[in-house]
C-alpha cells in the first residue's frame, strides 16, 4: 500500500468526520420549551439529545486524532505507536486512520 492511498484515506475520513460533527451539532441544538411535542416525546428528544452529544464528543476526538495523524504524514513519526514506538501496521491505519497506538498498546 503506497503512501498516497493512506493520505487519501486520511483526507476522506477527515471530511466524513467533519460532516458528522456538523450533523451532530444540528441534532444537539436545544429544544425550545414553547415547542409543543408532548411530555413523552420531549423526554425522548432530551434522551436522544444526550446520545447525540456523546456522539459529537467522540467525533470531535476522532477529528483531533485524524488531524494529529495527518500532521505526522510524511515524517518519520508517521505510523509509529505513541506508546511503544513500534510501527503501526498499514492495515490498521487504513481501517482506523485515527489510530495513534498499535493494536497491542490500544488494548
């Protein structure tokens, strides 16, 4: 696998994650109290909002990690586990491009 394919994968994943963040931000907007949606529906909406807020936080962390990986692209630190300093397999980078740790250190 060449480095161009890895960089394309990183950029695609960044783009997807940025879109997901925008979508989650839209879903986590406050529910206006004057909107009459019923008590049970309001409780469902509040519950869904908290689930979406958690998803938003995860997507923001993922985006930060993707950008960290992209910043390392082309340097000797690219694809190196932050913990054990061993190379992260290309397969892991392609499947989970935001990975900063190898499989052993991540588990």
